[in-house]
């Protein structure tokens, strides 16, 4: 294990102690590997504005993982996944669930494909497509998005992806009531959860929306 890998492994261990999440040693190793891959690819492909690998652990990995306890169902699609966030971290710690990671930018999906291969993940399906053009062969229990669009755009563009009991999981910074008021009457906010991300400065919220 090289020096950076060791530092990241210790930092991850420390961050996880501040949550209720229980991970296996393999999952922790995979999460550290994911950060190292992101750090390596970022130099050439500019996948994220976060440059420091330790910051990536907080702002990308932990920020994704804290959503895990709220996932209901088995089949999920992460729309506008970027470099696989929150989809890849969630797939690593939920091997029993299936994650489709969709983005319209080729370099991002190339990174996701590479990460899936390097990490040996069998429950991730990268999809290169615009969300409104993607026609899945089955509907999803959950549509995830992180900094992808407004709540009204998310529900509007993704409603063809979700099954009748499914939920939209919108990861947001601050929670804005006016954004909720822009939702059409077809959708209702089921719950707003204030997320605690260790060492993250600023608010994080998970907004759960369902079709009426």
C-alpha cells in the first residue's frame, strides 16, 4: 500500500466512525481505490473540480454514502452521474442492488466503465445517453440525482424511468421550499432528510419525491 493509499484508508476509517454505516474491508478498499482512480483520471479529463484526494473522500464518497440507509428497492438509476456519483460509492456498499449510471458525456462514462472494471463491480451498468432519450427495458425503484437539475426538471425528464411505487432521490445542498412549489401536481415531496456528512462544510439534504 503506497503512502497516499494509506492516508486515504485511515481517513476513510475515521470518517466512517462518525456514521452508522458498517462496511466490509473489501468495500473500504474499493472506495479508496475509487478515489485514487478519480484523482488519476482527473488530471487528464477534468472530471471534478475537487483536486485533493482527501477532499474527494468527504465531498464525493461520504456525501454519496450517507444516502444509502434511505434506499428502498433493488433497481436504481443515477441520472447525470458525472464520474459515477453517487452511483459508484452506493453500488460498492450495496452489492445486492443494481445501479444504472447514466450520463450524456463520453469521458465520464469512460471513467465509470474503467472504474467498474478495475474495482470488479458486477452490479453497475454504465449508460451513455441523454436522460430523455434513454428507454430502459425495466422501470426503476429509484431515480437518484446529485446536483443534476431542479426538482421540477428532474421529475419531468425522468418520470418515464420510474415504477409506480418508485421514489426520486434528489441530493441537494440547501433545501429551498420555492423549488418544491414548482413541482407539478403529479408529484409530491414525501420526505426531506437533513444529511450529516462528516467534515463537510455546508448543508446537505435528501429530498424524496413520489408520483401521486
